[in-house]
C-alpha cells in the first residue's frame, strides 16, 4: 500500500472564503486539509480552486462520511467516489473518524461514538481493511470526542485504537482537542491519556477550539465545536504531546464561524512555532 506523508508543518482546513487569499498571497504554510465529501461532485468552482491549490501545497483528505464503525457494510458507492478523489488529487494523507453515522438507509449528520467491545473491534478492523484495500493506501484513524460512555465497553479507548492499528497496519490521527473534550467530560486526566497513547503510530495531529457549557447537574461540559481559536489548555497539552512523541504534521481545524484568512493563518503559525522549537531541540 502507498503511504504518502505530510510535511512536518502546520496546516489549516481549506475554506471557500479563503480561496482568493491563498492563491493571491501564496502563504508559507505546510498543507491544506479538505473534507472529502465536499469535493465528490464532478466539477465546478470547488474543483477548479482545489486543483490550483493542490499544485502549490500538499493536501490532507479527511473523510466524515464513511461510517467506519457502522454495524452494516460500508457504502460501496461512497467508497468508489472516495477512491476517485484520492486518484485525482493524490493527497499526502487520508484520514477518517472512529465513529458511525449511518444505519441501514439513514444518514445521521453527526459522528456518533462506539462501544469498545471485541465485536466492534472486529467490525472496525474489517472496515479499515476494506478502505485501505480499495484506496491502495494506508489511512489514519482519528480518536473521537465523546459525551457519553457505554456500559457494555470492555476495552479501553487507547487499547482499542492500538488494536485496530496493529491488526490493519493503519496509522492514527491524534486529535488533541478531542482528548481534552473527552477527558473533561468524563473526569479523566488528558495528560495521562497522551502518556499512554501509541504516539509512534501517529501520522497527523489535529487542534481546534471547543465550546464550554454546563450539564443539568452543574458539571462542566466541553463541546467539540471547531468554531474558535485553539484554547490555551489544548495548546499546552499539544506541547506536551510534541515533547513526548516528537514533531508531527498538525492541522488547525476551524469549521464554523469561519474567520478571515489572517486570523486562521495566525493559528497555524502558533502550531508551527511549537514544531520548530521541538525540531531545534532535537538537533541540539
């Protein structure tokens, strides 16, 4: 299987609001991420812009609709469209979520959590194998943000991800914001999660902003909102992650309340600074 890799730089999600700024200014940035489902049409302005930008920068292709954890089979038509997109743009990375969003013929507009059981492990590994065989390349599987835990779970989340990677040869995408969100929601230690995570399998890291609320019992609740700058506690956890595992390609996600280009670019520069300092320490 092919195993393309992103540069060890920071990147951001490619948004239509920023097409013009990027083409005109050609910013010094590591890569751009696109959501696969936004580019599954045959043509039109999105493809014209993506073709131009992909000539200038590496592309990370991030899926949100495969429903890797669904009980039913994968959607072969969706997988075929994904294969075509991979062949058209030859992205440096392809990733998907450890989640499900389909049931029979229904599609749910959310990434829903899974019970971590042996049956789920077998099913997810089969689906990851099917995706990698269809695409002819290694994929990355992303840790989820969660708001509930399943009583039926018998496997720890990190052990589950490690087992899927060991069985299939896939890599992992470590979303540091998701770690913070889940840890706070379930009263866990996010640093202990990072310290146990198989960082040697990580091909990409995600950062994002979260929203904060309080549940009916007055407990703090974090929501993986992707609508603001990366918060200080997530950046601190990110620096800890890089210190332990070394520099990794890092994406700043900002999918809602899209800011102007300079604001988003500044977020990438923050992550680039963390990566540059870590690389300098390695050389020293």
